[in-house]
C-alpha cells in the first residue's frame, strides 16, 4: 500500500436534458478529516451522502466540495397556452366597457399571468422522476470526483515518498559520519575524560571520592553521544517500515520526526567538537525538511 498526500484537486461534470452539474473537490493538510460542502439551494440532502462517502475514501485533510448547477440553454423553451390566453382576452373585452376608468390590459401583463406561459416540451419538463434521476446521477459523479481526488493524492504521495526516502538516507549517512568523528574514538574520549577530571580535582582538591565518582560519571555521559546515534538509526529503520507499510501513517511519521529532532538537539548540546557540531546542525536541517514533507502525508 502506498502513502498518500493530503493535497489534491479533482472535478467531474455531468448533465441531463435540463441541467449541467459540476463537482469540484479540493483538499489540503489537516489534523483530521474536515469536510465542507457548498451546495445549491434544494440540494442539501446530498451533504450527508457526501460526508459519508468522503469518510470511506479519505482519512485526513481539509476537504472542500462544491457543486454547481447550470440550466441547459438547449433545454425546453416556452410555449403560450393559447386557449387560456384567448379566455383572458375575451374576459378583457367583456369587462372593458364596464370599467372604462381602468387602463386597458397590456400583452406583457397578460403573458405574466400564471399558466399563460408553459414549458415548451412537457416530456422534458421538471418532474419528480427527473429530479430523482438527476440526484442519483449527481451522487454517482460525486463518487467519481472523490475517487479521482484520492488517485491524485496517491500520485502526489509517491513523489513525497521518494523525497522522504532520500532524506532518511541522508540522516543515516550523517549519523554514520558523526559516529566516525575523531572526537568519538575511544582514545579521544579517554583523554577528554582525563582532562576534565583533572580540571575538577584542581578546582576542588578536597572533594570526597564518591563525589569525584559522580562527577566522572556525569562527564562521561555528557561526552558520549553513541546512544543518541543508535536511536537515530533505530528511528530511520522505523520510518522506513512505516513508509513501506503505507496507508494513513502521517501521524506516526510526524511523531518520529519529533524524535529525530530530539536526538539531533541532544547530540548538538553534548558536542565539544567542531566537526561533530557541524554534523549535528546538518542533521537538524535535514530533519526539518523531513518533517515539512511529513506534514502533507495522510
């Protein structure tokens, strides 16, 4: 299973005899799955289906779904109900002499009377059946647009996966370089420890033996970064396992990136060597880049 990005865009279009509709889906980074819908008036019933479908297809991300409806220009035109209009005209002629103080009826007024203008083709006029069929088709296209979005997020995830793998390789190389610095060779550690113990005894020659032992142990711990390097290597292996596992692993990778950063900070704080400090700073830079990429993983 591949990892997926949380960023993507997709659209799907459909139509029937009366209406054209357009679904647009856009997603960006988010802590969880947050779905926001922009739907035309009268289509509110689709929102529940949209949220349920999004939750089945996507795991994380701020998702915005918008649906646009447009009346087809080639849809049914208008026709005049001539029988009804003739009745209105006859009624006007009949009542005219008795109401001479009232302005005579105008054609635009007669055409505005409800029932005079009708849909041009009764077979294509809006009916409950047409409305229901349209809703089914719109929901089908919603499924298409969400699956297209998921496919785009997977494609972007493949690109991010390659970047993450390269960064993990770099972290591993830097950890090996840190472990091979002259400052961490046994003879160098012993010499540094000897010098620091001598400095402690010179500053406080009357220290008790148990206190001297404590100071020596503390100096030894501060000088040794091998434990931090071991943990860095273990975190690299864990991150690679997660990436190979795939799926919604973004949160776990984010946690690992924090652990990477903690070890790099400790290494820099313990370092008493210019070369080791430089490697530690390079590690922090790569780890920051790693975490930036991880923020976009589902």
